[in-house]
C-alpha cells in the first residue's frame, strides 16, 4: 500500500470582490501518494492554480480558504501557525511557477536567489552552499555553473530561467513539488526539454509532483493519475491511461476530442461548443450542462454526485460515459 | 558607457549655457547698481562715471561676455550690500545650509521609509489608512505654516527650543559647523524638522506606491513559496525594487528641498544660503543673486547627473547603449 | 448568459441621470475623504461668492477700520469682541473678513492660473505630440531644462525681477506649470495618434485642427482633469509661499499667504491669531483639494481598475 503523502478534503476558496463572491475552488478533494505524479488538467479559470496556492496558504485577501483538512504527511496544513508553514514551504513542498520571466527577482543574482533556499532550509556553511548552488545549476543542465551564478535573471533566456526555477525548487530536497504550468510560457521546442528534465529529476529524488496544466499532451506523458477540473470542481479523476483512453465525463471527452490526431482521418476538429462561464454567474446544477451534448433537465437542477468507478476512477456526472473513445 | 557619460556632460554644458544667459539677462532688470554704489547726493556726472566703470553702458551681449570671462577667471563679483566677494559670502553660508539639509534628509528618510513600507505591504489595515491620510494632510501643509506652528508651540508657548538663529558653532576641518555642539543641535531641531516635513509626505507616498506595485509581482509570491518570512519578503525582496522610483523622484525633489530651505531659513533666521538669497532679493543685491542662481543651476545639473548614474547602479537591467 | 448590464433596454437616458447612476458617483459617495474634499471646496467657493456680503467689514476699505480696534483677540479670550469673532490685526482689520477677502484672491489666482497654464500647456502638448519633428524637440528641450530646476525657485526669481502683482504672479506661475500639462498631453496625444481612427480621419482629408479638437482632445481630457484639480492646490500653495516671502501679491490685495506673513511679524508679541487663522484656512483648503484630486486620480486611472 503506497504511503499517502497529501490528502485534500473539501477545499473551497472564495474571493470576495466588489462584484460579488467568486468561488474559484468549490469543495474539491484529492490525494497524492508518495512517488506519484498527479496531473491536474483544466482550462484557465478552472481553479487549478488557486487550489494549489491554497494548499500552501499563499492566497491573499480578498481570498478566503476553507477545508475539512489539508493533510500533508498526516499534519493538517490548514491549522498550522505561520512559522511552521514557513518551514514547510520550500523545504517539504516547493512550487514552480508558470512564468519564469517574472518569478525571479530582477535585482538579485541567480546565485543569491538559489542560495537563499539553502540559507533558509539547510545547515550548510558558506563554502558548502556555494558548492551546492553550482551543483544544482549543473543538475538542471546549465553549463559553466560557477560563472552563471553571478548573472542576473535578465541575462538568461526563458528556458534557462525556468531551469533555474527548477533548481531552486529542488534545492532543499522537498518531497512534494507543485508545478504550475511550468512550460506554458516557453517556446514549444524548449517545452519538451524542460519536461524531460523535470521527469528525470523528480523520479531520481523520489519526490512526488502535482503537475498543473491545460495541455493534455504534457499530462499524458508525465502523470500517473489525472484529475480534470472545470469551474472550480473536479469532474473526473483516475489513472492516466483510463482517463485518456475512456474518459467518463463529457468535458474530458470534449477536451480529448478537440485534439488533432495524426492517425485518424479527420475532416474537422470537434471543439466543445459554447464558452466557459464567468465564475460570477455560474449555471445552476452541473456547471458544464449548458455546453454538454448529453445534458438533461436534471443536469440543470442538481449538482451531479460523485460516482466511483472501478480502477480507482471517479466522476461527477449524472450520465457518465463508460464506452471507450 | 563612456559615450553615454560624454553625451550627458555635453548636454549639461548646453543647459548651463542657456540658463546662465537667461539668468544674466533677467537680473539686469533688478534694481539699479549705480544707486547701490553711490550715495543719494551724488551728481549726475559721478553717476555716469560709475556707470562707465561698471560697464553698464555696453550692449547686453558684451556685458555677458565680460561676465563670462570673469567667471572663468574665478571672479564672481562683489556683493553690493556686504562689499565682499560673493564667493566668500556663499562659502561662508554654505555649511549652515548643508548641515541643516543633511539632518532633515536623515530625519525624513528614517521616519518615512518604514512607514511607507508598512503602508504599502498592508494597504488595507486601519493603521495604513491613517498613515496615508496623515501624509496627504502633511502634503497640504505649506512649509511656512509648519515652521510657524512649530515656533508657536515649542518656542513661544512651551519655551523648550529656541525660535530663531543658529546655535554656537566651531570650526571643524576648516568648516564652521554647529552640529557638533549639543547647544547647536537645539537650534537646528525645529528648522530641520520643518524642512523634513515637506518631504515626509512625499517619501511615504512614494515608498508606499512603490511597495504596492512591487508586492503584486510574481517573484514576491515565489519568494513566499520558498519559505521566506514575511518580513524578509518586504525588506529584502520588495524594498530594493520599490526604491527605484523613490530614488528617482527624490533625486528630482532634492531641488524642491533646496528651494524650501529658502522659506525655512527665512522663518528661522537661519544664516544659510536661503536667507542670503532672500536678503539679496529684498536689497536688490544683483551680484549675489546672479551667482547664487548660477551655482544653483550647476548644482542641479550635477545632481541630475548623479541621479542618473545612481539609477544605473541600483538597477542592473539598465543598459546604457 | 448575458450579464445584467447587457440586458438593459435600448433607451437613451439623459447625461445627468447617466452620471448619477454611474460607477463614478457610487465610488464617490462611498469614499468619505472624497466627499469631505468636495465639501471643503464647495464651502470655499461659497465663502468667495457670498462671503463679502455676510462679513462685518471690508477690511480694505479705509473707512471701515478703526485703529482703536487693533489687536483684539478671538472669542473666548479676554478683551475679545463679538464684532470680531476671530480677532483683529495691527490696524484693526477683522480677521474673519480678511480671511474671506484673502480667500477670494487665493482662489482666483489658483483657478485662473490653472486655467491659463492648462490652455497653454495643453496646446503646446497637442502640437508637440501631433506634429512631432523639430517643433516637438524644441518644446520638449525647453520643458526638460525647466524641469531640471525646482519650479518654486524659478517662480521666485521671476517675481523678484518683475516685482509684486497678481498679473505678474499669474505669468510666473504659468511659466513653470505649463510643462506638466505639455508633457502629459503630448504623451496621450502620441498614444492616440497611433490609433486607427486618427489615421482614417486623415485619409478622408479632415483638416488637422478638426482632428485635434474632435478626436485627440477628448482622449486627453481625463489626464487634464486630474492634473488640474491637483494643480489648483499646488498653485495656491505656491502663491501663498511667494506671498509669504514678500514677492507675491501686492500689499493692497492680500492673499491668505500674505495675511500669514503679516501675522508672523507679530507672532512673537503674542498675537498669534493674526497668523494662525489664515494659515489654518490655507491648510484646510489645500487639504480638501488634495483629497478630491487624489480620488479623481485613482478613479479616472483605467489601469488600476
């Protein structure tokens, strides 16, 4: 039985804005085992980033986070005091942000920003830290590490900056890494490189990862399990192969169906009709019902229940589809 | 880098030339030097003689040229009122102004920056709103009113501090200072505070605005995700970024600071350059006015230059090509 | 699903009712400092308009003052008189009345000065931004030079050359404040110039001045409004400072600043009311203007929304 690393129970995040309450995350629950890679897939506005920031308690006013428990290695993160959270962040759980251009402080050298992690979370002495910084840069594939430590962020390209961010995230040997759209802001040619790097480093360290993305290709490569989010709710979870081969939720089907395929003989792509609704004005019942090709009156009346399927899958739908794609 | 410096210096020289012409021409309309130099009973013949000696009958461009040549030679003329070389007069008064300005800058920075950092990092808290309201209030206070009220409260009513003049001074390294004397400091407190006031409000608002702008950036959130404590996030990560616009504007505002010393020194009868200027204006002492303004112009050009250079040091992203 | 705004009917509500219902009014009414600022300004305007008819005397009419009334303290202190609620100065002039008349002058200089520098600065800015080229370089060069020196000092110098007087004050203050308008308007103009509808207007042959007035100017108004409001306060402050130093308004038409100066001269003799009340008035006035100006600045700034 794999060791359960993270258990999120009924996480909700509200933003109280002038225009009203925006429920960015609506009572989601998921878990992550040791050594696993969980891919969280969804479009912009689905709540995937907010959910993970909420776990680390990085949501600021006017956001309010509530849950029945965010258990990390058995401890409830939501109840910890601020100082204990500081020890968790960076050391036990670290994050990689989407845009490497803005993640690094422009006024400090790369070296000092990596060293900061070591200063905060390790006992290394001055020489030890410098050595480890160079080691980390080399590990993420940056040549001439000692020299590059003295450079400033603006002197690096996007891909290299993201490598530095990865180095920072791994510096204190965390057991969980949350990567929020780590390759979205990069050139397509670089994306594959960075993904391969992350895959290698995470498995080598024996760490677990939550990989947040809107790109199904990324998830299909790296994840062990997938959770699909729509409008703040998790609509489907399951092992990667099953979710991709036989998605049970119409939204997941739609996402997969709108990917152009080399093999099949397609004349036109099958996009999902309609647009993602504004979180200020969500449809009643199932949030996806206005766009769903299979919706019935009951879909608009009641929030769909969570149905557990075999193989460790679950889906939130009144009429889940059980056939293969 | 060298090219940039040369270009800036050339630019500065042109500015100075233009400004000097303007100053020189306009001051010819202030008062009548002849009246200042001869007694009222002098005859028309004597007056004409004096006019010729002073070169006042020459056409304006020639007068300017003579003036320029004198300046190049280090001859800045003599004050009509004091009858001593203007340069001597200015150098005599300079330390007084400098020490007061220095103290007021330190006061302003020490008070304003922490307040601004706090208000910028926690903009919605009650204390921050109070800080901002007070700074807006402070910005509406005319300097002369502040000075006056300080005198009224602390000097006239409470009698704690002296209301005017400079305290006992002694010569340190060839310069006459009063800051090294505790009695001297007593005289300096109210004027320095008045001057600091003028800048407090602006510094607080600038620092706050800079902080608010910076706190929104991703690297702040990333620093938090790294486990950096909130205090370090504010003072190590955010502040350095927030200070960039502060330094720029403050550099430009040092000008106003110097202008406000005029008011402050007049109110407190502080024997510095500001008071010298006002006294000279009242007395139509042309040479002093011209030289004072010229030196001020030089000061500003140099100041702007330094601020530009400082800017490039603080922000490594600035590429001078 | 259409939001509430989109489902409003096709009617054409009047401008006034649109303003009243707009977000601007809502934000304004819910912001206590903005409302306070507006109240102060309205009060000041009332003082200017109605004041002379209400106060006991015209302090600058020699027939109405009496030396025997000199140095009466304000109400609440020994020796005061109900006729002079805020006391009198060294010539027996009622302080309250002096405040009213002084406020007129201060506000006059503030408002008229801002209007003039706004017109001058905006015109130069429009021309500079729209036509570009050598004219633009020249204007911006002059602006840069002027900006490298503190404006108060320039104004001080000019007034010492000109001598005292309200018209000279207006000239001097305009000469230093046009720059801010010109720069801002130029920036806005450059932004608008790049937009297609200006290109289109040119293509169909509209003459430049019509383009400037009809297309460019409306986009520039927001900045002008914000600048002007804050500038009125700045003007009043500058004038007060110059008058205090004795190079501002003439003695016959004292502004609030000059009143403070008069009071300052007798401060040490214990007659504090002569200086404090005009000073307080200036302070409150400028504070009110800054409050409102601050609100407008935040409100009309599209980026912060």
